[in-house]
């Protein structure tokens, strides 16, 4: 005699964990930055000014013995660019010296602007949708 046994499929109940409270995502702490923006007024950015900033960064390294590591963000269709220098990479004297360096280097150039801001103002062009 053959006995057949049928067993039903049992579903596994998900084990619920006791409420551990809502876990909040860490808040991104903003870092104050010096941002140098190379704007365009229909004719592209001032490429000589960009090269001049690159040379000044090399001079800075030679003078103060540390390298500047700005985030370079190409954001415009005509080559507009931001150089974002996190201020936390400097000692106390450096932000004032950077401001003096920018004034000396760019003076009243209408296509170059700099300011202290909490974050880089532009997104890289590759991340924007047109």
C-alpha cells in the first residue's frame, strides 16, 4: 500500500523587528569655500585668466609648501568654470591671502568673480539635463 502525503506550502512570515526609532540620514555639513568663477558674456571665459590662476596655484605651492586642491567644475556651454577651494584645507591666514591673491591677479576683470560661499554654486555640465 502506498501512502501519499500532501503538504501545503507554508509562507515564511517576515520577522518584524521592534521599532528602533527613525534613523535619520546624516546631514551634509557645508564647508565654506572660496569660489573663483570664470564667466562668459557670449564670448567664452577669459582663458588667459584661467591659465594665470593655474600659475598662481603653482607659485602658492612653492611659497607656502602646500598644494591647493580646488574642485574644478566646468558648468557652461562656452567653457565657463568654477574653481572651488575648501577653506578647511587652509590655516588661519590663508583665506585672507587667497582674497588678496585674487584681487591682485584678477583686479576688475568682469569675467572673473570670487567670493566665500557655503558650497560650489554650479553643477558640472555633464550632470545637467538640457
